[in-house]
């Protein structure tokens, strides 16, 4: 056991999987000698060499497209896009090529790769370094999408993602890369993709979140003093509808919290799922606490944009009073 | 201070068998054994016939949109002739001749254009399915070559694209990755003069498309793409450079599509009849036949015999494509993931039984809740 930050847990998972499976190689911008701009790949270049930790040219479509070829060629590439804001140039290769490969070849050419992407706001970063685009990729059939909220989960989910035979986007919430430490077992372990985690049990209300906002939810729940069940999705696609339904059927109330804009965000999908599965159990409308339908502001105002314990607390009060 | 050239180079153009049938022995002798020239000519005839039949299938409503390959048989065939079995061929959609030479069953191409993904399931040879998004495939070829280099299996990748595709960013990223990372890729640009209706000069204002590769530090060459000998020569050199030195090469093959862009296009709207007539004389089949006839390797009887064989073969190919069992409607679910997630299982099971794609037991469940609430 070691007391690790989330970014250290990712580093450990990469080391262990690279040692175990020589098909695994990393490619991305500044991931080699520099260890990545967030140091997620620190020491890996020295440990595994330049053939397995490859500093790619500054070209996101190139990183994504060659990773597809590497995967088709029998390897397990882990491309990194430096920030979620730079997914744009990789979008075509990711959605039109990677996500479709398996089905358009009827299983002939699969595309097992893990696309690592730091995501979200809250670290005083420049423009285009703070968005939460997970819903866009959830709306892309063929991808799996994972977002850990703790160091322990980061390691177990990343190992599962690397071993998964499908393409997986592994979103890393940069706000909690170093926000806290947690005991992370040295031994390898996996956390199943597609299964949510009940962070705390409660009877009065179900709260659903993922990534960095899970921490804000925990603060809000503590401050409210109410009996609230918090579900951390861990995997955004496929969503663990069953875990949400099971909880909401018990509590009758549901609040979804995410950083991304409200309209057509995953909160809407989760609310629709609650309608499908829990309609007659509901005591109140499903509430959403989200980013606003605006462009993510520069960092002076980013905390006004991001859901915090205060806004989440209001949703708790309103939903319980309904 | 003097101004000196920092870098100078030239782009060579290679031609061995020209449209009049003149053959440059100094470059061409011993390049391709005669029996192989005969085999390739036979193959071209069969592919030309396949193309005509595919066109007719579309016109008679038996197949969807189809891009005629007519006139562009040589570049991909030459590459397929040179490549080894373990190599990858990563194509666009005017490379039927090369794909068939490598062993792709012909009905798979028909199935693709008949709107059936089973045409893309390929386990016969190392080729990828036709790339519809222009330029997308060059990065995959670069990644495949990278995987081969990493695994040290000695294979290379050869990728095909048009002149228009060299305007796409993905071409430039693929060329840059291949050159910087020392990857065994052969880039073959089939410059047929037109990107649908846009002439090459609007895609590239440099005197040659070939020189686009120079910017990335790779060897570049221009070749008569309707000349099987010249094509085989430049591909051989490029493959050697890839296999022995892990270096990419850019080949610009000058050719022409004698048909429209696809069956949905009418090239008369933008192409001069004179231009088409000029290129009809440069048809690769005409000059290959001249080469063979000059050496008493071919005659009218052999031509007739081969056309007859081709007709018989393609009848069977069409039959195979048309008589395949209808796909099951659930097929489009089944390869989305290696294991179907619960929501997709539900949608698959109930696609015809519920408007919401939901498990019908949901209705029973809600009835139970309603009853207990009322009670």
C-alpha cells in the first residue's frame, strides 16, 4: 500500500501494465523525457525506452489515427491527448474511424486502445484547457468512457481499460490529479467497467455524479446532514442504469451533478433513465446541477461556473422539499 | 554574406512503357517475367469486366452507388504484385485490381457497395476495408507499419489515396509521423487529375504532387501510373527502402479515371471531351496488350478466351453477392462491442416489440407498483 495521488496511481497502473504486456505502448505530446505536462508518464521513458514511450509530433489526428493502426496491428496503444480541448483535431479519427472499426468490419478489425485525456476545470488553466466534453463521446456508439474520482479507482479502472478489447476513453479529472491522497494497493487489481460505485448509502435522496464533482457532492452531503446516497458512475458509457434505478426506487428522489453544460448533457440521459425505470417511485422531479449552457469562462470565473457544494446543497434542499 | 541554396532537389519522372508501346529496355528488361506480364494483363481484363458489370448492377438498381475503377488498374496492381503476403495494403476505393490480386474475394467489394458490412469482414489477406472518408486511411497505414516495426515482423504498409486527399490534414500528419518515426510506409498517390470536379491545380499549386512528400524528408518520385513496368519499378524501390531502411516513400502515379467519380456523378459537367479522349488513348490495357503482342505473347484468340473466362467468373461473383443470406436486423448490434452492454442487449431484444426499445416487463412492473400504491 502506498499513499498516492490520482496522477501517481495512473503512473503506477501504466508501469504495471507495461511490465506485464509488451504490446502496450504510449504515444502523445511531451510524454517522454518530460513525463507529460501533468507528469502522468513520469519516469516511463527512462524505464521502458523510446520505443514504448513515444513523443509524437504535435498532431492530435495523427496521434489518434496512428493509434488505430497500431491497435489493428495487434498492439495495445495508449495515446494521450494533452487536454480535452485538443480532442477537436482528433474527433474525426476517434468517432468516424476508431469507434466504428469493430462494427464496420463485423468484428474483423477491432480497435483495442485507451485514449487518455485530462478533463475538466478548476486548475486555473488557460482557454480550452477546462471543458467537460464527455457527453459528446457518450453519444458516439462504439466507445466506452471511464472517469475516475479517486486514486484507488484510477488505478483499477485504468488497468481494466487497458485490458478491455474495445476502444476506451479514459478521462482524467485534472482538478483532483493531486487534490488528495489515498491508499492504493501495490498489487494489481481491476475495477469493472460499466459498474457504478455507491460512495455512501442513504434513504432520502440519490445523487449521481462522476469525476471531480464527486468530491463536491461529498462536501454538500456532509453539510446537508441528510441521508443521501451518492453514486459515482465511474463509467459514463455504458452507464450503470441498474445501480441508479435500484437506488432511486429506494429513495424516490434524484439529483445529477456534472461539470458539463446542462442542455443535452448526461444529466438529461440519466433523468430519462430514471423516468423509464422509476417513474412511479418518484417523489420529485429529477434535478440537475451542471455547468451552464455557456462557453467555459477563463479561470477568474471558473468557480462560478463549476457546481460547488453550495449549489448542490440548494438542489438537495429543493428536491427534498418538493 | 553569400546566399547559398539550403536545399535543392529534383523530382524524377519514371516511364518505361509509353502509350505508343515504346519500351525502355535499359530500365524494363528483367523487371517483370513475361508470364507475369501475361498474368497481370489477364487480371486487368477481368477487373475491367468486373467494373463494367458493377456499373450495370448500379444502373439496373441491383447495387447502390459505385465508383468506377476503369483506367486506374495499374497502380494498385503493381503494388500488390510487389508486396509480400505479410504486408498491409490500405486503400481508398479505386484499388480493386490490387485488392483482387492479393486475394480479396471479388464479391466482398460488391457486398460493400450493396450496403452490406459483411463485405468489410476480411480474413483472407492483409487489406483494410475501402476507406470512404478521404484521407482517413493513411494514418492507419502508418500505425500498421509502426506496429510491424515494433513487433519486428518485417512487414510494411502500402497505402493508396487520390490527389485531392493530399489536401487533407491527415495526409500531412501521416507523412510527418512516418518520416519522423522512421516507419516502413509506401504512400501511393493516384493522381487522376480530379477530386470529383476539382482539378488537381486547385488541390496543389506546386508543379508536382510528389514534392509534397519532400517537406517531410522522404524520397519522392513521379511515375506514369498507367505503365505497369514503371509502377512495378518505383514500388519495388520504395518497398526496399521501407523494408531495409524503415523509410517512407511518396509515389505520385499519374493516371486518369475514364469513368465518372461515381455512378452518382456526371463528369461531363466539368471535364472536356478532348481530355477524356486523350486519356482513352493512354489506357493501360491498350499499351500492355501492345507490349505482349509485339512479343507474340498475346493475340485476339487469347483475348477472347480471357474475356470469356472473366465473364463466367464475374457471373459467379455477382451470384455470390446477390444470393448471400439476407443479414439479420440484429447484426448491426452484434459487433458494436466485443460484449454487448445491458442497454444495447435490451434494445436488440426489443427492437420490434417495444416503441421505446425497453423490456416489456417494465410495463408489468409499473402496473404492480401502481396497484400497490392504489392499495
